[in-house]
C-alpha cells in the first residue's frame, strides 16, 4: 500500500516534536534523524502512520526510522539511549511508540496483543491474527548473523565455522538452541585486545600457528569473518605479535573468500616446509 505523506508545520531539519500524539501513540518524533540499527525489519511502500501501526502490532518493535523519500519503514527493536544515539539523515523521521494493551487494541470482542493485528473477516467480523514472533531475536555471543528473514521469521548465523538456522512461528518463541559460540578452531593471541593477534588454528588435536607465506587480505578476511568480525584491516607478517610455540600447522594458505573457516582453504602442511616461528602471521580485524 503506497502511503501519502503531507509535511506541514515543520521547521528546521532535525527539530524535535516532543510530547504524546494521542491518536498514534508516538513519542518524540524527530525529523532529519534516524537510529543506527544493523538488522531492522523493513516494510516498503508504506506511509508514516501505517509504519507506526506496524510497530505497535509487533512485540519487539520500540521505535521506527521512516524514510520519507523511499517510503520505507524500518522497525527497530530498541530506542535511542546514551550509548546508541540518533544520527543525522535528512531523508528520515525517527519516532518511538508507547505500548498499550487497552482499548486501542480492541478487536470486536477481544483485545489483540502486541504481536497480533486486527482484521475484518466476511460478515464484518473482527478477529486477531498473529503476525509476528512474540520474542525479540536472540543475541549470538561470539557469533555473526549472516541472514535475517521475516516471512518466515528466520535467523541464520555463523559460529566458528558452522552455520545454524533458528526460527520463530507467529506469536511463538524462538526455537531452543545454544546461542553461545564457545568452541573454536581459530583464535588470535599475543595482543591485549580481541580483534588482533597472531593467527592460531586447532588442527589434529592441538593448537599451532600459520606461516605468513602468500597470506594476504583474502585469507585475513576469512579469519576475521570466522571470528565474528566484519572483515580484516591488515595482515601482520613476520611474527608481529610474537613467536608462537608448538607446530606451524598451515603454510601457503590460499582462500577463495567464500570459506567460513580458514581450515576450509587450501594449504600445505608446513611441518615438512621451511617455515619458522619468525614467520608466524597475524591479523588486525575490523571491529
């Protein structure tokens, strides 16, 4: 449904209209701002008021970013706060909703909950239908969401080289999974921060290092991505994070960039090669 927006009585871009609008349940409508969210649910070809109604019908939705040029509605699972503030964007409105389960959700003889929508059936009968998962999406500590869909409601995430998918039926709960990714085949050591260090892999029952021969950004990106970082910033050859110990398990590593673990890349068993710990490779990941 294509919404029509009429912009009236708005002054400076980025101004705030504070207070409550009783007809829509919107608080702190802000023009020229949006909340930065990594995985918002996006509804297209929709107006501002309908965007708010969509948010009010979904349990996880606490605020919206509305793109007034593209008529796109971003449904956010959080509000602005001290650590996640609004950013400037002249194409957007930002607004927060106020949850209520009172008469505004009355649907015939029943009251729809926050993840249901009232629809009119033949004979003018009104019923609540479940339209969204009743829980917010789970966090994935040490993992990385690689795909998010809403019809059906699915999350696919990568955890230390493996891919798992979990789902949530309308009005239901997310499927029970262990959302912690603690088992590792790759790690970064030799630094006091987690996003950089000497690359070590777990292979054949033990941890060992990786030789820097032919190790470039493609290989570094696979390492960083497998650890949950967006990409690599730099390759650090020549034992930049100190000499490792034990075996050098991989040499001449060659990745295609599609691998989810460095162990899926081509490599040579470096035990038989001329590689010493002074050639242990390290990486710095984007964070």
